[in-house]
């Protein structure tokens, strides 16, 4: 059953989106002094050096204002939503993760960046990333930060030992799709019996769903998460598990890192940040042995963030000057060189710092892979209810990893989703 787009947004203010529009009875106050643009983020979400510059020297283009940034530890999302619900001591700017759509039902809590002429900057950024900031009602509630374009990471020493080509173009041609990727994993098992292509099947889900042209709901509220294209991800997971190509590691555990550092997972489809989070950080002794190439199954995106200005901001114009300066193409390059936050502006891709050979990847210019991947990501509608549906799909993929049949997992997933969406009033 479909529900109108307006009704979808209204209903979304419930549990699925962690609604806060009607909650709280505190007085509406912004955080900080009259000359401070307060800014909440989590650790390693923005360039510390750039933020420090705006803290000490002021905001470029907003004379008389400086930034006051707070890094929020623990459950960032809960802290933000609780503060917005209380309507008191709210920061001028908040960072929002890739779940920006869950804030759509409460869009009036944020400044519409269109009012400041944001559309004039649209050509600088990837269309699909820009569109993720726009509510179905046409309000732009956030500004693009980083992205997570995917690629195939691989260790040349392990592939050589298995007699597999290490040339990026040749390897991409050998594994252009998921069938080829599974075949690649089976070939690796001939020389290393315990070789895997993923730490767990949840990772397969996350990568594959990001390659599709649509997710679970249409913009007019029609549920499409029961289509064959989605079910095929369950079947794909089953094949990976049956071939012994999933390590079956507990998501979030040290075992996920261990399959990479031990050399068991010498091939991986991951976002640009995956390399820093795993081999670069956990296995520095493998420097020079890794390369990247086009991902099997096509381009996709994992992760990426946004900046939003709250309606409680003491000076939205100064806040807008800060976020557009911080996320300019030039400064996105700075964030990449500082902490591997991949830009959302294609203009950044051609800048010299982005094109430098990467020592960890044997001198490869990885931007040539990740830049093209970022350009090819599909524009996909993400609803406020993805946050409800994704955990159900994740859990059932984990159950397939543990031996549950595809048929049972699929039925249980759809039943659980129907219950959740019915409770939210969508079905």
C-alpha cells in the first residue's frame, strides 16, 4: 500500500526517524556566545586544522564570527536528537552522517540552504550526493561533506603467489561482476585454503545494496524492498557462505580486522576509507603491496556525511559562510590529505594533492579509480525508514552466514519489515 509523500514525512517523525519535532518544552536557545558559531561533530569527521583556523582567526566571509567546535563522544546521534528535542542550547551547525534522510520528517528544524543561494554551488558537487541533502518537499537541509566510493582492494603479493594477475585493468576484467569475484575467491583458496572475500555477509549486503539504482521505498511511499533484485542479495550471500568465502566474523569485532591483517582477506570491495581503517592502520607492514581497481558489480557508495544549520542558529548567514568554506573543493582536498575523507566535489579530483602517487598502494594514483567510481554512483532515494529496514536485512544476512536458508531468512525479513512499517503507519 502506498502512502502520500507528505504523509510519509509526517509519519516519519515517529520511532523510525527518532522524531523530535514535537518533543521537549524548553525555551528555544542557541548554544554559545553572540560571536560564536557553535559546531558539533564526531571525531575525525572534518579537518582539525581548518576548524582550528576558523576558531582562532575567524570565519572567512563572516567578519566578527568565529567557530567553536565540540567533538561529541559516545552516541553522537542520540545526543543530537535529544538536544534538538529539548530545543535549548542547540548548536548552530551539526554534522549528520549518511542517514540524513532520517531527519527529513523534521526538516523544519533546519535552515533551508536554498535561501542562501546554495543552488549556485550545485555544479561543484556530485549530483547524487547533492540530491541526498534535498527533502521530498524540495528543502535543502544539509550541505555535502565526504563520500565513500567503492573499489576492489587487493594484495599483490598474495595474488602473485596464487598465479593471479596483479595488473589493475586485467584484474577488473577478470572480476567484472559478483560471479567473477566469487571465482576469484575460489582461485585464491587453491593456494590459501582459508582465503575469504569478506569478513561477514553483512558487508556483502552493504556493498551490493549500494550498487543498485533503488532501495526500499519510492518517493511516493511505495514499498519495493520485496523485489527480486533485493532477494538476489540474500542468494548472493548464501553462495559466498557456501563456498567458504565469508569469515563469519562478528560485525564490529577484532576478528573483522584480523582477517585482513592475517592475509586471509587479500581482496575486498570497500569504500575509499576502508584502506585507511584496515590495512593502512592495522597492517602498516603491508605498505606497497596493495592496489585498487574497479569494483565487481559496479560503482557504489558506503558512508559520507553532511553539515546542517539548525533553525536555532544565532546567525545562519555566518554559519552558511563557514560550511561552504569548510567544504569548498580546495578544503575537501585538505580533509582528504589530513584524514582520507574522500571529496564530494569532482573539482577536487583534478587537484595535485589528490593525484599524488600513494606509497601504500605501490605508487598507484588511486584517485583514478575512486574518482571514476564516485562519478558513477547512482542517484538513489533514501527514505526515513531505511533506518528501520537496514537492521532487519543485516540480521538476516548474518543468519544466512550462520546456516539459515535463504527462503527462511527472506520470509522472516519481509515479515519483520511489514510489522515495522505497519507500526509506523506506512503500510
